C-alpha cells in the first residue's frame, strides 16, 4: 500500500529536530553564557607573512570552492568556547593555527540527513550521512613556490539504499548529497579529488581531478548544498548532469584582467571514474568555458555568469524505445547511473547563464569585501536564478529555469541563521516524450518536471547547524513513468557539522 504524507510522522521529525537544537543550545550556553553573535566581530585569521606568494593570503575564497565548509585558519575562523568556535574540535592547542600559518589545512565536514518522501516512486524514510575529509597545501606558505594550491579529498556516503534515497523518483536529484561522492555509491568511501591550482599573476591553471559539481556555474551566494538549498537545481544547472560525473579530470585555464571580470576555459573528461582514472581516459570529453562579471548596483553586489559547453560524446536517439529505457534506468530509483549505449555518434552542446543580486545588505560596508573574499555570504537578502538550454535531440533536459530568494543573518540575535525559498522548472526533450509514447503505444506520457523548496538553517553554534527543508515536486519523471504518480513531497532535516 502506498504511504502518503503523515502529519504525525512530520510532527515527530520536527520535535526531534527541536529537541536536538535545545540540547545543543543548552550545552553551548553552559559552556559560555556570555557568548555573543559569532559573526558580529571583524574576521580573524587574515593574511600571514609567507616566504612566497600565498593563495590563502590573496584569494582565501578559493578554498571554499573545493571544500564543504569553512577551512580552519582562513578568514571567518573563530576559536574559543563551544558557542564561539567555528570548528567543533577548535585549535588543537594551537597546533592547527601553526599548521595553517605554514600552509597546511586539514578539514573534516559531515552532514547527516533524515528524509521522508510522500508520493513519488517510493514513499518512506531514508537516513544517510555525507562526510568529506580534505587536505589543502598552500605552496606559498610552505615556501615551495609562489601561487600554488594542492587539494586532496576523500568523501563518503553511508546509510539507506538508493531505492529509499531516490524515493521521489525525480529526473533532477532532490538532494545534491545523494549523488556524492559518486552516483551509484550508497555505502562507500572514495578518494575523489587530487589537483593543483597554480596562479601566474592574472592567469591561473587547474590540473587534476576536481569536484565538477562545485566549480562551474557559481553564484554569489547559496552554492552550498550542506547548509542551504538541497535540490540540485539550486546548486548547479542540472543540464550538467547530462554531460559528466560529479568528479572530472581537467586542464582548465583562467584569466582575471581586473576585479570585475573573470574568464575560464577547460577540457574535461566526461566519464571520470575515481576508482580507475585511466579507464577510457578522455575518450569522451567536454570543452567548457564561462565568463563572470561582478558589479555594484546602488552599492549592492551583483554578478552575472554565462557559459557554454561542447562535447564529443555520442548522443542518444531519444526517440528509440531501447534508449528510452536506458534513460529511465539512468535517472531511476536504482541510482546506478549506467553509461548509456551510444546511438547516433554526434556532438552535443549546451549554453547556461546565472545571475545573483543582493537586494539588501546589513553587513557594514567596510567589512563586505573581506567577507566576500572569504567565500561567505553577506548578512542581507538576495536573489539568484539560472537558465540553461541544450538541444532536445541531445539530452533529456532541454531547458532549465530556476529562481530563488536567499536571506542570511537578518536578525541580530541570530546572525548565522539562513533561510530561502525557490522554484525550478525543467523542460523535457520532445524526442524523449515522443519515444516514450511510441514505446508504450500511447499509454505512457510524461510532463515537464518542476518543484519548489523552502529551508531554514538554524545555527546551534557556528560549527553546528540544523537545517529543515520542504520540497514539492510536480511530475517527478520516474515516478510518473513507472506508476503514474504526478507529485512528491520531500521533508528533510539535516545536521551539519564542521570539525
């Protein structure tokens, strides 16, 4: 019998989360009853004297691109009591600060999530945990050479099986953490990233295996699936999922002629498997470039990004029933994401764009540049949106639209709390719809997939937060394909920890 949304179950989840918050808050207050707002003071852990030019000194926000949270020893880091510190294990008696000053940054992040799905393909509960352990080496602070950064990371996901995790039966994952560290891995640990980023003045180069879900298509705020929106659509354009894996091998060049403009162009392996990097190495590849323009509108920061990709991957004939079933398997509840069999042997491409604009900023003007350089959001309200297009004979998603409102640190008593509301709409390929119709003799019809998400991030301490979110999805692809289910509700509670 199909499970529908249960108010009693939802109430238990809310009570459990509230209890966890009250207990943790009580511990924090007992540790230091005079603790004030963590982000009300100027940022600490700024530049240090280094033998060579240090990326950590001149562009600390780069570190947040490759990690799942604040890296200890960089701007934004705070030490002290449990209610003040930004990392649960703090400074290790001064050792961690000494390491950071000498260019060694060790980070550990965990997000444990409870999910309940009503409707969709597989109603019910799921419980799973994502962890990232990373090591960053700043060659300038280490005295090796100027402008270099090595990044290494190991990631894991443990908990419920994919049938429950992907229970909503959507084409676009309702939770970005569900496809990490690699699609199909329900319980396992994977060595995910190893690369060098090297700066040459206004030019830069990245070589190695990078987190392909974190680097491109970034906005000014909100690109943090652990702390903010969970749905993939609000973290990156989902058309990317049609072209390469979460981890990708690349050689990417960048150029920043001034503070407002930034360009990048790279070649990316389309089928990187971190368990076997040499497998089909660059047999199929993508060439992706993007341009970013930053500006001020009435003194409020804004940003516009445009990007384009060309790929030599064999495209599918989505009107062929055999390939249609492969598409269903790729995005289905199994979560295995198998390689689809080539059919036509032609190139494919997409174009994307995003914008982000602060509408109100509470952070004092003298602190804004420093905070933005650290990769953290300003206290205020903003909006961001994404658009993407790919030919309908190439990918299952031919158009994507999303728009979201984002508010961070609005209340002086809760300067680290964040909340947001957004909507997304994915236009499915006409060829795919026709193929499904012909395959089923007209019995199967799918509609464009869309949804909304609302979340609230309740900061327990600067290192520990509780995020409650709700999503409603219209026409979840696989659920509609398999059982005619035309909607799904996803209730999620995440406990996010920075160690």
